[in-house]
């Protein structure tokens, strides 16, 4: 297991290096002068030049690139070009909100989506199946930012059940604040997971060993949950991993709609302000999460399917 | 230890709960909530960039907090712009004298003014430190350009501060002393705190900074304030960038005031929801002007530029924004000294809206079938709205503006590389009539393809003779009234050459819950105002 994790981490190095390079190049191609954005359109040419010099923005690109790589390697994220605040503290203040949103949304997605998938599969072509299909279609079709705005208007503004914006302070307040944005993301996620669970479970329920279990007189619940669902979980796990990544990127729009602090919201602002250090650090962290979640999926495979464990 | 399914599920669940719990207690931060004895205002910005008036990259939200925490040497009457030299009121300076040549300004400082957090009395040493940083070329600071005219500063004693200017300036209080960038810092606090001063500032204002987090700044009334203590104990300045989230926060009563949206229809929609909502708008707000690139064919032809002027109906654009906007005639906003009115102009410079005249001029210039001109503008709501209306108006005169709408920072970058043919610009200027011309039409500000220039996207004074001599004359004139006469001459010259068209002014607007009484009416001024007289009335 340890060896497998080690190998996967080594595999991740070129991925992260590629992401770092792409982010660096993309930022430098993007029009927009960070010095001009930071100092405003009334800045004198001398001030702009001084700013570029102090921030290392007038060094040759290859030199900037290697300084950037070295800084990332030594975890020196630098300071924001706009606020001069250490990027590490900006990330530390915002990242927990994004992780919190992603985890809660994923949890809600699983809690809603998997039972719906089971319900649809066990009632194939009946009313519950059609109901789940309609729910999935709606879930797929509505953009999450639009759904979020609708939820805000209905549940926060009109009913007053949830706060309009923010991230909350203590444990309960944080849960209260995260519920609606997480539910928004979970709607899309549960539509996806519900369809996936249904398809996968239907396939498994048609297998010989399920027929054998039924022939032996096993109770239907046992057949479905013990023999069927467990074996249907492998593709669902893959889907869950992919959906977790989608939630992470989807959180950007949701953080904006609900005005939650978070990495996505920070990144959007940093891109508008051409705040290179913040964008670079944010992108690297997102890349790290992709690698980390993929690793988790691999580990989950091994836990769920003993055949993979034997092969590895 | 072998990994089993049961153990995996148990461990991951435990890890998930532990992570969530850690995040709950590990992350700092508090979002704006309705709090007892607190006035809350939400501004259209992502997060605080700093509460240091000299920090670069400050947003409008930061400015609101800074204005409550710091004072300048002089101030204008709350809710107004000081337009003439007599309009200024004492602040940290009790009085001031100006020499006859308007080059030497002597400020007599108020005695006994205390800095927050026990940093002692404000003296000329702090004023020297503040202005000294702004005139030091090796220090990067906000608003430095406003201090360019200072030749030297001096402090003959603890309560006297003397500024000597390179050129006379009868409006030095307006161009420099009253600006946020000239807010007086505590030298001791600045030197002691270093980088931390940015979020833990020390000023002399009616409020001090109680706490900051990633999305708001909490201010508390300063009991030793030199003037009347603040009427309300706390002010929370929150940052909500998204328009919908900000509007909903206001509609739900979570915040008392929000920065409005400068888009047609926003105020009527808000009024429909709650007719009692109060809208405080500054006039003039931003100057929205249209640069015509004199180096771009066919805009190098005065007949084509005149066709543009006749084809654009500024009054119609202004009416689209309702009470937030006024049409501009020249380059100076109609509310400021130096502006010209249509009635006082000769007929040929009045440019009454006339698509027919525009088409005649185009035909005369050799374009009887009209012209197509590529241009781009920002996706920011005010820019895109104005430019889309202009595009439609021009179409009626056979001028096809092939318009791209692009990211805001990209637009500025491309404009600075002198790439745009028709560039809309939105800038807020203090009531210093030389400033818009110096920034937008003077030859030294010419935008250059290598990006080393500034905001003269028309290339006026370079492509054709401009107004530089007149600007020099205005800047050398110590008498305010005579200076204004030269400015009016410049306005007329610009209207003759049409390198830059005045389109509309667009007010900065704050929606206010009627439970908050500001203590004064907002008429004009910068995009922030004092909250020390504001109280919760119901």
C-alpha cells in the first residue's frame, strides 16, 4: 500500500510541474499589467517601473519562471501584489471554507444520490424510476449558479431560513451558512450519482451471483444491499471522485453567488487584479487537490474491490 | 494492518468529520451580521486590501474604512465637494495661509489631537512623515501623482507645516491636502508596525480599527476624537463583490447600506421592492469620456469626429441611467468650476444631436455609405452599458462600431498600448479642473505602443497641436478665477478639435435603509463620506 502511494506521488510530480508551467505561461500571455492594476491609472511611469522592479516583474521571463518554481518548491508563496499580505495567510484564511463546502456538498450528494439510484434501480420502469429520472434531468440541466440564486431568493430572502451570505463564525453558524450552498452543489452531484448508481446496480443485479443468491432464498434487501450495492459501488466510487473534483471547481461560482469566502472567490478576484502570486498559489493548490483526490480514489478502489488489491 | 472495506469506511468517515471539525475551529473569520449598535455597509469589493491610505491597490471598500479612521489637514463639508478655495473647512489644520503667488502653503496644526491606541499627539513630525513618503520617489504609495507639484516641505515648529510648490496652485487643498492619500499617519505607529500597519493602522479619525477578517472591517468609536465623538459605537465595512449577493443582503436587512449598481433599472427595481429605500448619490461621480484616436484613419479627419459628436445623444444615455447621470458638454463635469454650458457656446460648438448632420459630414469626408470602426471596451457594467448605447446611436448615422467587450484589466492594458480606436474611459476626478486635461489630453500623457505612456489615448498634442500651451498657462496662473477662464478656453479648444467627447457623468450611489440617519445630505464628493454623525433612528 505504502509503495503504491509512493509511486502515485512520484507520478504526480510531472502533473504538478506541468500545471505550474501552464499557469506561469498563461498568466504572462494574459494581457494586463499587474503594476497598472495595483497602482491605478493615475500612476506615474516612474512609480510603475519601481513597482515592477520591486516585484521582480521586469526580470527576463525564464528567470521569473525559475524563481517561481523554486519558491513553490520551498513553499514560499510570496506576497499579494495588491494588498502586500502574505499569500500563505490569504490561502489559510480562505481554503478551509472551500474544503468545508466541498466536503459537505459531497456528503449531501451521496446521501441524496445513492438512495435515489437504488430506488430507481429496484423499481425499474415504474413511477419512482421515472421520478428519479426527471430529478436527474433537472439536476443536470440547471446551472448551479442559477440554482444557487433561486435558493437564495426562496430560502434566504423570502423564507429567511438561511443567511444571505458569509461563511459563519462558530460551529453551528458555519453549518448554517454552508447548508444552502452545499445543497446547491449537492443537487447536481446527486443527479449524477443517482444515475450512476442506478445503471451500475441494474447491471450487477443481472449477474449470475445475484440470481444464485436469490435462488438460495436470500431476502431481497440482503440481495440488493449485500450482494448488489457493494459490487455496484466501484464505478460509483470513480464517479464520486470525478464529481468531487467537479464540486471543487463548481465551488468557484457558488462562492461568488453566496458571497462565501473561499479559494475560488479569491482566485476570481486575483485574476481580475492580475495578482500573480495569489493566482499561482491558488492554481497549485487546486492541482494538488486533483492529485490528492485521484490518490484517494485509487485507495478506495483497493478497499472496495479485493481483486485490485491482489493485482497490485 | 490490512485495509478492509469496513475499516476504510470507518476511517474515512472519521477523517471527514475530523477535517470538518478542524476547519470549523481552525479557520478565522466572521461575516457581516446585523449587530446591535452597529451600522453596516457593504461595498462592491472582494476583500479588504488594506486600511493604510498610502497602500497601493486600495479598493472603494478600503477607502470607506480609511476615511473613518484617518483625517487630512483640511476637509470639505460632509456630503459635498469643495469646489472653490473658500469651500474648505479645518480638520487637523486649524487654519492655513497661502502666499500671493499660491506657491507657499502654511498650515497651522490643531493642538492636542490624539492618535488611536495611545500613540500620542499628532504634530508636524507626523505630517512631515506622511507627505515625505508621498514625495519620496523610492517609496511606492497610492496617489503619488497628486504630490508631484510639491517642491519641498518643512516643519518650523511642532504645530506648523509648510509646503512649497513647483508651480502655483490656488486649489492645493483640493488637488492634494483633502485627498485620502494625504491622510495623516502616525510616524511612530508606522515605523513600529511595519507591514502590519496595513491592517492595523493608527490614525486620528472618529473610529479606530477594532478587527479585520477576510471579508469585513469592524470599526469602533474613538473616545478621544478631537471633534464630536461618533454617534454610533460601531461601523462594519463589509466586502460583497457579487451584485446579487449584495442586493439580497440589503433586501434582507442584513446590512444597512450597500454600494449600488450603476446600471439602468437598478434603482427602480430596488424602489419597487421597498419604496422607503434612500439612495445617496454623489454628483458628478465619474466622468465618462470617449477618446477618438487621432492616429486612426478616418478618425484623423475632423469631419468624421464631428459626425461622431452629432451622432451621440448624451442626454439619451444619461436618461437611461435616470437620476444617477447628467449629460456632459465638455470634458469637465457640469458641477465643477471650469465647465461650459451648451448655451454659452457658439452654435457650431453646441453639437445638438443630429444623425442627419452626422451623415452629411461623413459624406463630405468621402464616406457616403458610412464607416466601420473596430473598438473594444470593458465588460464592467457601466462601460459595457454606455458603449452598447453609443453603438446603437452611431448605427443610426451609418457608423458601425465593431465592438468587442473584453475583461476590464485587459482593456486598460490594451488601451495603454495605444491599440484602441474609440476608447471609453470612466475616471473620477476631484474638482481640480486641470486634472482631466493633464491625464487625458496632454502630450506628456500620450499613450505609446510600448506601454510607457499614460491615458491620452487620443494622441492629442502629438497627432495634431493640442492644449499643452494653454495648460501651462493655466498651471502658472495663481489666481483661481483667472485660472478658470483659461480652463474654459481649453474646453472650447477641445470642442473644436474633438479628440475626446464628454458623454455623461455617472454618480456613485449607496442604497440606505431609512433606519440610518447620516446627519447630512449627500450632494457631491468622493465615493465615500463620513459616518461619524450617522445614527440608528429606528
